[in-house]
C-alpha cells in the first residue's frame, strides 16, 4: 500500500464499541477534522466496530486500519497489545481469547457493580445506560460513567483514582491471556502485534523489560513509542530496545473521545514506518485490508 510521504497516521483509537465516547462514524468525522489520513480502530478486545468503519471510511475520506487493543495480563499488571490487520475469524486462538476476555469482563463488571452498590448509589441498569450496545466490550470506564452520572465522582479520572483503582476493595480482575500467548495468537491470525504504551506508569501498566523480551520472543513486531504517557527518557529507552531487536516503532493518540484528555493526532506514526510495517500482515479476509476511501 503506497502511503503518501506526508500522510498523517494515528494508529490507536477507541470508539463506543469499547470505552471511547464517539461512535465509529463520529470518530471518522473527527479524524478528518484533525487532518488525519489514516487511523487504526483499536477497540479493546473486539472487532465489532470494523463493519461500521468499512461503511464510513469512504464517506469521511479516511483510511481505516482494522485493529484491536488486546488485553493481556502478567501477575497483576494489565498489558495492552495493539493488533493491526488481524483476521481472527470465528475459530482462531485469537478469536477464542477475545471471546473469553469479553465474557469475563462482563462477569467482572457485574461483580464490581454489586460490590460498589453496597456503599454507593449505583445499579447495574445505570451502568448499562452508559454502554452503547450489546457488542460493546465492557470496562471500568462504563462503571466510571455511571458513577459520574449518579454524582458520586466528577469524572472518569476521579473514579479511576478511587473506587475503580486496582487497590480498591471493589476491584475485581477479569480473564486475560499471558502477553506472549496474546502475541502468538495475534501473529497466528495474521496480525501485527505492537506493545501498546509499554512505559505508561501510574496505572500498573509499565511492562517489565523481561516481559517485553518474552513478547519479542513470541513474535512482537513493533513498540508504540510515541504515546502521551511516555516521557522523553522513556521514548529514548524504548527506541533503543526497538532498534536492538529490529522492531518498528509507532505512535498513536489512544483517543477515547470525552473519556480522556488524549486528542486525536497528538501522536503519529511516520508514513515510512507504516509502509514498511503493513506488508507483515498475513490476514486473509476483507478485514485484513486497510479500508480506503
Ligand atoms: P479496564 O479495561 O476495565 O481494566 O479499564 C481500563 C481502561 O480504562 C483503559 O483502556 C483506559 O483507557 C481507561 N482508563 C484507565 N485509567 C483511566 C483514567 N484515569 N481516566 C480515564 N480512563 C482511564
Ligand atoms: Zn480504553
Ligand atoms: Fe491501553
Ligand atoms: Fe487504548
């Protein structure tokens, strides 16, 4: 795929199919307004938004790379892996992992809400009101939004800093595969696995170097270096790791609409990098092709 030399590509975005606050259609309109040429739609643990993206890409003049942000877990740390252009189909290990994670997320959300409801005025129905549809991957942000609507906390950030924090008595874990299992499953499905914000500190998501090494051993192809939660020193360190292992480096906004301060296009992936990287995808369905305007 020839990428124009001046293309602006944001490879990390969320919609209402997970915990973003924009529909796919709104996301693409905003991407156009932010002068983006390419975005990757990377909702948590789901491909449910891909159909909408395919339908809307041409109307908005934005190329969409179908992706997923796969949740993995090491110990108690949540480790995120972007998968670009995978073709999970119905029967691959990746499809099974995603299905299992989504089901577990639903049980976990119910358990958390039940516990929170003992102390705060919030019900499961109120949480459901914050969820766009049946196919949406449930996450703590939806509980946060219900807490905001109920006037318990002022915003998502405040909810995450208190009631929803991993150290809180209301916190419940959900199933997630080990990082190297997730990376291998993504590769097997023809996807390009990218370590997502591996140096984001402050929310238990700083990936220890030996885990990054294990992911590289399992077939990791790139590291998301340019991300709002990485400082300059961390970016330099990650670039060195990438160089020494022959990995590509990417950037993305991790846009969640109104759910986070991150703005579309605030971090980008270079067109050269994108052009080099995309042929590494071995997916076979329409979903494996970028959706071009
Ligand atoms: P979960 O997947 O349910 O464990 O929730 C994690 C998600 O919540 C991540 O995808 C983040 O984007 C989001 N998140 C984490 N911390 C915050 C925060 N302080 N404010 C808003 N969203 C957050
Ligand atoms: Zn999120
Ligand atoms: Fe993430
Ligand atoms: Fe994300």
